[in-house]
C-alpha cells in the first residue's frame, strides 16, 4: 500500500508548476463538438502514464488517451480544461488507484489553490496545504506518512488535516453542485432544475475533481455529474466516502467502473435528488 500511495501522490503532482503558470498561450485542440483539450493535457498524461508504468508496472486509463478499461490506475491530469484555459482556479489533477471495481486510493491536486487532497480506503480523507513556491521536482520522492498524517519530502514534513463532510441535511441551507458535460445539455439542465428550487444554490463548476473536493471538505452539500466516464466518476468519489459522505449512481447503486452518473451527498442522512 505504501508504494502505491507514494506513486499516486507523485503522479498527481506531475506538472504542478506548469498547471500554476499562465495557460493563455496554449492552443485548444477539438475533441469533437464543444469538447477540447490543450497540448498540455496530452503531455502531462503521457508523462504520468510513463511514470506509473515504470514505478508500479500497472495499466493506466486516462481522459485523453483512454486505455485498458480494467486498468488499476485512472488519471485525469487536467480535469476542467476549459476552466484551466480561461485562467480560473476550478480544475484539478486527479489520480486514482482501483482494486477491482472500487477505489482504494485517490489523490487530487488543485494547483491554483496549492491544495492536495488525499483519501485512502478506511483511513480517511485529508487536505494538505502546499507551501508557496513548492516544487515537486526538487525532491526524489514525496510520500504520505499514514501513521503521523504528514506529507513528507526529502526535506519537509507538511501536516495534513482530516476532512469531515458537512452534517447539515436541510437542503435549503446547502449548495448542491452539478456538471452537465458536453452532450444533451438541455436534458441535463432540466434534471438540475428539478432540484434547484429545493436547495440553497445549484452551482456548476465544470470540474468533477474540484467539486468532489469541496463536498469532502464540507463546503458543498452534494454534487451530481451526468453521463461521464471512469476518469470523472473516480476523480474524487473516494474523497467523499472517506470524509463521511455517500456516493452512488443515479439509481442509488454502488459506484463501479460502469457508472455513468455520479451522485455524491455530504452525509448519509441527507440525499441528493436524482
């Protein structure tokens, strides 16, 4: 477990400095319709794939290149590319390790916010605030001390704080976020509209990993993302579960590799309309 966790952390931090830099000069590459990527999406995914294969010998499925759908690693190096390209901070770099059909490790880095979120199955979810000027390339390896809850480098120990999702269950006091993707947006917006009047606010942030980090941190009461693939479903699902929340597919069933709509609620007493 320690070796896999260390690999997940280092993989999530690949490209950290580049993701904090000005993206305006990057071109957009069409992926069909209104979906697009930048050259950096592909570059960082390729670097991360190579690192994970070399360090763990396991298969990788990624947002841009796809891959083996039974892969142990699921990655999305820029989850929320339009936000990133526009200079917004609402995007993440997500790496998840799967054991069978479920996640046992997830690491999400929010580069512009200098935050690293980490969840280990049955060990909790933690947030680590990365220091200003932090440079992952300056260290041989970066690891998580499970016992002492420290992110450790060759020269630093950075304490992590355990996250507990909000206990509030009154929907009128909660923000329930959603993302509608690139297809059938009108139909999905109708589903959001069905619960939007029942909750305090219904924002759309445009990044699954970013939104799921906010649910785990107790800032959002829930989140729904429609019609997506494994890279979005597993980009923060374990963060929510290990923070005390609950996740399911659109019918309330456990999340698996075949889940296409993810529903996340901040606590097991509350619910998100589907």
